[in-house]
């Protein structure tokens, strides 16, 4: 389970960094690219978190 938590934290951190780059970018194409990357990483983090929750619920039941 610690592996999941480590990956979740990394994905969330990477998404935040991409959002920061997006916010600081002056080039429109770069802003759009980092927006898509930030969104994608956020979705991946959400999926990892859901998998963790499902696994925890399965272990308790």
C-alpha cells in the first residue's frame, strides 16, 4: 500500500508543477500543453487513489 501512496503523492506533485509551469508560461501552445499534462496527471492520481480505496474496502470486508 505504501507504493500506492508514494505514487499518488508523486502524481499530485507533478500535476501541481505542471499547473505552475502553465500559469507562468507566456507562450499559448506551452500553456495548453501543460494544462493537458496537469489534467492528465490529476486523473491518474484520482485513479490511483480510487484503487487504494477499493483495495482498503476489499481488505476490510
